[in-house]
């Protein structure tokens, strides 16, 4: 009897131990899945894509992973800074996160945010500026200098280094090394990074010209065996002489017709370029100023462009009107009267 009693007690004890172990296993499994669910939740984005918000944060220099996690949690980009730090350790990027300004959004996972911070994909402030058609290089430099984007003198010096840029931009090969990038800094509205160098801004504008060149000029047959420099030179004169778009191809035709019969272009815009000012009325002394750019004294085109032509003036130089005009005179309202002979031209001048 005593032996059986001991056996029963032993069985009860074993049953209690088994029960305790089962309970422990259940608690462990429950804790595991609860913990797993918790961790998985911490690793999910804070918001669904449709309700996500952009958040800009600044990570100071010297920030630890822990302090970065706090910044992210405070800005509702992650749920738990401790989990963020653990993930950083598991991903072996703890201590590798870079300082800077970042544009993040609440649909990013902690791992995605980590990846951005490790790669240092910082947000750079941008500035927008506009260069109007017909601006000379010195006007471009002045405008950019006034906006605090460049040092005017440094910018102008960079534009004189043709050989430096023609290695990258093959369309500059016909531009003489003693000229500048006048005419090839395409007029447009640009967005640049704050702090961009003079060279970077110049390249941005040359890239835009290259786009225009590839799309509209590259495979076209130019008149009178013109090269690109001559085409842009003519386009720049058209830009400065024509004020109404529908007259640009007519103005281009006048200059082509004069070139054809070896008659001086007699463009007031070229003299204004030499003078360095856009005088409304030129004197006879002005017309006698010594310069290869003075098309009253020298036949044919000047050595290079006198301004940055827009696309419409470039297309006018590519496709001039099929007319016999040799003269035009301003009507005072932006339009011109065109003539095929000098007598009609004088009559038009007297009428104005």
C-alpha cells in the first residue's frame, strides 16, 4: 500500500511538472508570436501610401543612431526608436548614418529610412532663375550675380574658356578659342542646387542648348555651308532685331539675301553690341566704330553671336522666309516695313 501511495505521489508530481512545462511552452509561444507581431508592426510604415505625408528633418553632425531614432520618432516617421536602433545594429549600419537635411515620408519603412540615411541622400535646396531671349553673356552674369548665384567676374572668365567646354560639348568645335560662349547659353528658366558653382551653372545652360541642337539642328543641312557658329550668330542678330515672332523668318531672309549678294548686313544690333549699350539712335560715329562685329563696316557675319537666341530665332535662321527683301525699318511699334529696293526703303523710313 505504501509503495502504491508513493507511486501515486510520484505520478502527480510528474503530471504537475509536465503541466508546468506545457504552460511555459504555451507562454513562450504566445510571447514569441506576440513579440513577432509587435516587431513586425514596428517595422511597418507609419501611414498607408494614400495618406502619407512628406516630412523634412535635419540630422545634426555627430548624431548617434539613438538620437537619430528619437528625431525620427518625434516626427512620426517610426514607431519606436529602440527598435530602429536594433534594426541598425542587425543591418550593421549603426554609426554609419550621415548628417544632413532629408525629405522623408510617413510611408517609408525603418529599413528604407536607414538606407537613405546611410547613403546620405540629403535634400538640397534649389533656386530658380530665368534668362530671357536676347540676353548678352554680360547681362546673364549680371543677373546671376544680383541673385547671389555667381561671382560675375568669375562667371565671365569661365565663359571665355572655350577649349575647356568643347571637350564635353562637341557643338562648340567651330567656335574660335578667342571668343566666348556668347550665344550658346540657352535662354530658359532653370532650377539649380543652391551653392552650385559657376561651371555647373554654365554646364546646365549648355546642356539645354545641346538638347535644342540635337532636336532641331544636328541633322539639318545649313544654308550657304554655314557651320553651327554662323547659324547661331545669325540667329542672335535676328533675336535682337525682330520683336514680333511672325517677322523673325523675314528678318532672317533679309540678312541671307544680303550675304548672298555680298552686301553688308548693316545691323544696328551688332553696333550696339560693340558699344556695350543698346542706344536707341546710333550716330554716324557709332556706325564707324572699329570692330569685326560692326556689320556696317565689314561684310558678312560677325565672328560670333551677339546674344543668346531663343528657339524661334534659331528656327527662323534655319528656315528663312522665301522673299526678296533686302531692307527693313522699324515702325515704332515693334513691327517692321520690309522692302526689296532702296527707294522703297527710304520711303518707308520717311513715313516713320
